C-alpha cells in the first residue's frame, strides 16, 4: 500500500500482554502505560482492570492528554476471578454479569470506546445450546448497562472468540457461531460487536479469509498476534501470543500480510466503528528472557513490512 496504515486505522498495543506484570490489575501500570503513550507509533492502547482508583484516574488523564484511543479488555479479570458469562448456574452467571458491570464502570472511567468480553468455558456439546443462551442473555444485560451509563459517548461491548478445542476451550468458538450470536443481540442492542484475533485463527482451524468474511458484518475491533499449534512441549503452545516469527510459531510476516489484505478487501477499514478509526492492536507477550521492548519492536517491524508488501 502506498499510504501508511495510519491513513486507514489506529495501531494499538494490548498493554497487559506486552507488560504481563500488570495483568492482575496491580504493579507498574502507570510507568509501562506511559512508555506506550509516549510512542507515536501507537494511536490506541488496550488496558484491563486497574484495582486502584487513584491509578485509574492518573491513567485516564495520561491517555486523554496523549490523545490515545482506549479499549478496555475485561477477559483477564473474568478469568482471574473464575467467572463465566455463559455459566449454566443462574447465581454464578449473575455474579459474572455483576462483576462485568463493574468493569464497564472502569471502562467509562478510563475513556474507553469498546469493552471486550469472552463467552467463558465450553460446557460440552450436550450443554452448548443452553450455555449459548446464557451468554446471549449476559451480553444483552451488559449492552443495556453500558447504554444506561452512557454520557457523551456510549461504550460498545465486543465479543472475542477463542479456540474451542486446544487451549482456552471456550464456548465461542468458531467465528461463524460468534458472528451469529452477535447478530442476534445486535437486533436489540446496537452497542455490540465482534473482535477477531489473528493469533486465534490457527487454533480455530479456519482460513484467514474465512475468519474475516464470517466476522466482517459486525466486526468492530481486531487483534494481531502469533501462536504455536504443532508442539505441545513448546513454551508458547496454545494461546500465549509469542512474538511474530518465533521458532514453531504459526503466524509470520506472510500470514500477517494476508490478514491485513483480507481486512482491506472485506471493507473493515471503511466501516463505521465505535472508535474514531478502526483499531488493529498487537497482542504479543514476552517469553522467557525476552524484554517487552524487544517484542514490541519486533511487532512494529512485522506490521510495517507486511503493510508495505500489500
């Protein structure tokens, strides 16, 4: 492409993945977030729970002054609290929804336009339909809560699908099933959408084109990353988001190029989305003795080179 990616969308970074020491909602949140805010390569950042209200207030001010698009990812805290939005127990599902409502409060406090959620664990084929119904109800409740709390802008709830059989083993699952569920909720709530992640594509056993085309109607947010699928003994096996081009990884520059190409031709970068421009965020994590700065530099080079080859 002759024009830079910044002409089409905002490049983002998942903060708590690049700096995993903050994924619990504690640690050097402000220091590591500032490193991203000071990098002009990034126009967006994705954050998760921040337990300290004072830290949230400082983070919100920093990101606002830096002019960054903000996405809030509620998946890690839901997993950490062992909560599932598709739980078949009414009491447990209510607990998960109530907790996610608290995450909506944090998302608004941090100036986010999108909050990402996931279905929760797959209960197996016999109970999959019931769990799908439970998750649908949870999603509607969260969309309604986000609408009721909206001020000048309204938070959108985005569903991210994960593998069903390899690592996360979540209810959603195949991209087509996730898109169908979101489509049903969208009929009642306009502040719902879909997040897809390139690093999940090999784990799902879908082609890049298949994933993008199945998702694009309700697609509002994109992650890019790598995974390892062939070697269970590999430290990066499953949904661990190693750097692009790592030995044994399934996603390199060629796959990244084809994914971007599919997004362009499917019309993602021309869509009206909750963010000011469509967001494409790196979800990459340091492994072993790797430093976050090295992995971030790797990701920036991979994206720049892949885009140049389109």
